[in-house]
């Protein structure tokens, strides 16, 4: 039996035995035996995307179970008190039939990146694996961890629906939607709240720092301490800098150091704090850390000439003598104890993190969150550290905002998972807000007699001209003259404080019966509306590639992805069709293009709907605008490939392509690979998410 350790950078993510082959029924028997109570489920990983099957050998089910248990026991060192859930059997079966890690490629949340592939280390048997572990310091992360890579987390819409939502869909597919988990998030160090301005560290500031440790020299992870004083000795790391040189030393990771005069200093300090680092190579904004030369050669022989603006930072003195005083406030030190540490051990001030990151932490319901860059940093600081995640879920299938599944809705939001309503409910509960709607039970009446219909119109940067602003004001004034209706303009930036902003926003959405918005970030709270609510999509006129066109942009999210709501559409293209005066736009310019008569009519429909009620879940086709429905009907009539294959990504945007051909083509080939119009490869694909894409370019 082969044992494989799978890594991301230097951290141990998970370990699993690779039972080389066995007949399918034997493997299944092995997995069933394992699920009934084998030792230690440590290191189990649930890949939510795809697997590949490799060569087969011949182990009996008893041998497979015994050897699997041996490896798991070696890692966890204990007997588990619970069985592996039955729904992981198919995953374990696929893993057991693999003889290498090449098939473990998955899409993380960031829809623009390619497949993520874990690094692997192989051991010929369990004994070799145990020997390796005995030389390491293993930091265990118990329970379930969810690893994801959010896109633009500083924007709340992207942070939620290009971050935690697609990762949550993977949890739903495994039946884990109610389980607490630890988010393991790829975010940048500067994902901080804009209100918490950076400044120089001064006495009394709370900082993160490593502290002295009798076993390892310094703690394996930083703790929070109070900065007290600088001793004035100014001890620091020293490097020699040479332009035009690279290094062939052992790769130890990389760190963003920015540009300008501080980049070399930061690169030198990063090397001094990295276990085994001999030099750093600065390319653009990155410092690539390098260790010993191959064969333990003289470090100076590692360097070689290379163009491309590289700067070699060779560490000459890493004198990290104590030069600052801090007061320990974290576990492991007596209150008030003052400690002397090197200044380089201070990571930086403790600052309020960005709102999306705080949402992730609350959503996990464990009170924990691991930032990936911190795992990289701490592993570089001690070469013997391995992070062991007991159970890790990774892989979103490339889902996210602007991505539709075959129904046209956002991935997982419709049957059979209904993940959006589950996501909405968990979001509310994570913010300690009582919420009981289930997304499936039709409310008899959202607005009972005697209660005003609450209409909120969300401020939007697309209301950027006098005509649109006048329409919004007139419509709100008109609603407020009606009996039983209350309407107001909402500017999310003015509601709540940095500490409670998201919760305050949710509470306001929870009161609303009708949510009115143009495109973009302003509509990203639509999915948190109560069952039976109505979203009025104002849309926008957008200018790209030399032409103006109307768009509703996020139909797959607010509409298709919310089967517990009804969506009504305004008509932003009316001025274009009738040749009426409108703002002149440059590339990527926009305006709302509001027509007062149309908007007023849609709002009357919305008020009537929330008063009368409607059946939920709402079918996807009933949530899209007419032209999208027509495009969908057209797509459904297209021939399907004989052998559908995995779809890597479908980016919903106007003037994009489908199956390798321009949408304006008169003949669409469903047998080509999905991609740009310039890339056509003979691979199958499915008509996936085509309705919004077709809308701007196909004339039916």
C-alpha cells in the first residue's frame, strides 16, 4: 500500500491511504467497514468536484480496511467515537481506487483561477509514514474545515457570493449544511475595515507577536500582546542586494512586499523570519524565499544572472536580539508580565478585519478562522511544523456570482439542493437573528391586513443623472401618498457602525416586503429577503465595445437564485429603442435608464403580489425577463452532446461565447469546448448558463 500526504505550500492539509486498486465491490466493502467505526478519521478530505480512477492492484477488502485504519491511526493516534458518515462512501471509494494524487484537481471558489492541485509526498508504507511524522511538530485542527478562495472579499457582494456561498454549496452537497466548521480562507493581509486606518505602532497598541518558547525558540504561532516600549538598540536583519540575479536555492514560499523603497527591507525581514532561508528574490511585488543550494553547495553559488527586473536579497546577518518590550495578554503568560523580544517578531497591529471575513467567521459557528497567508507564514518560520486538518472540504466547481447552472439559476440555488434558502437561514442565525422561513412553504400572506407594505429603494451609483434621480424621487413620493404603503431610499453606507454594520443591514432587509435596486453591489442583499417578498429589478444601460445595451446582470442571483421570491423587471432599454435623449457614455459607463411609467407599474404589481401571496418555490423560468426566457427556450432546443463533460466555468457576460463560438454566429456547435471565440477544442460541453449570455447578442 502507498501512503500519500497532500500539501498546499508547506502545510499538511490531509493524509489518506491509497489502496492500489481492488475490485469495486471489494473497495466498497472496505469503505463500508471503515464507515462502521475504523480507528481515526484523521485527514479525511472531501473533494466536492471530481476524481479520476487509475491503475488497479489486488487487495482484499480486509487488507484494504486494515491498512487504511493503520495509516489513519498513525496520524490521529486515537480511536474515533463516531463513524464516518455514509454519504462519504462514494468519495472514499474513488480515493481508494487511485494510485496517485493527479486526479485530485478541484476548482476553488475564485472562478477566474484554474484547477487547484495539491502537492503530494509519497511513502512506500505506513512505517515510513510514521517515521516521518515522528520528526514533525503537528498542529492539529480538529473538526470540519472549509477551504475556499473568495474573489474580491473587500466588496461585500463578491465576498459573499463569490466566496462563502459557493463553498457552502459544496457543504450542502455532502449534507453538511448544519455542521459547524472552521473557515480556511485565502485572503490578503490588507483585507481590513476601511475605518481602521493603519499607523505606526505606539506604546499601548495591541499587536500580534511571537513570544519566546523553551522548546522551539519562539512560539509556533503569534499571540496578541500589548506593545510597551522600544529599547532603542535597533537590531535588525541585514542583506546584500544585487540587481539582475536569481537564486536556485530551495523554494520556501513567497510573500508580497509591494514596491518602492520598503520592498527590499520587507524581503530581508521575511527571509530572516523564515526557517532555513538564505536569500530572497524580488520580482514585481513578490519576494520569493530561497533556502540552501542543491547538494548543500556554497550559498553564493546559488545565484545566477537573470533578466526581468530581479533583485537578489542575500541574508548576511539575522541578529534578532531582543530590542522591544511587550506585555503578554494571551494564554501562556501571566497577566502583566513584560517580555523582551526581537522587533521582527512583531507581525503588526491588531486591526479590524474586513466585513466579509467577519461574516465568514460567524457563519462557521466555531469562533475560529484560519487565514491561509498566516498558515504559510507560520510554517515558513519553523520547517518542522505540519498543520493537520482532521476533515477538510475543498472544491466549489467554479461556482459563484455571474455563474449559472443548467436551470439558469445560480449554482445549487434550485432543486434539489435549494442551497440559497439554506444559506440565507444560516446567515441570519450566525448573526443571532431569529428567522424561521424555509424557502419552500408558501406564505398565505406576507403582509397581513393593517400592516403597511415596506418598500426599500437602494441607493446606487447608476442613479448618476438628473433624469434617473428625478424618477426615483417621484416614485418614492408617489408610494408614500398611497394608503398602506411606506417607501424609503436606503444608503447602506449610512446604516450601522463598523462593528454591527452587516447585522443592521440584515435587520433592515428583514423588514422589507419589496426590494428595489439597479444592478451591482446594491442588489446583493436581495437573497436575504423573507419568503414571499418581491424584487423589482431596475436594470441599467451599460456601454462596452462601442455600444450601449440594457442589462439586468445578476438575474441568476437575484431572481433565478431566489426561488422564494418573485422578480419583476423594469425596462432600461426603452430610451435606446425609442431613440430618446440619454447620457453619453464612455467605455464601461452606465446609467439606470429609468422610465417612470414602467417603474410605477412594476411597483404596483409588487405591492399587489406581497398582499395576495404566491406559490413558492418559484420555477426558474418564471423569474427571468422575457428575452432571457426566449433565449432559454432556444438553448433547450439545441442538440445535447452524446457524452457531457465537466464544465470548468461559464462566465455570464454579454458578447461572450458558448462552446467555443461567438454568440452572434448563425451556427452553434455544441460539441466544442466552452471558451473564448479564439479557442476551439474538440471537447464536449453542456449548454450551461446560456440564457443570460444569449440575451445581449442573439436575435430570436
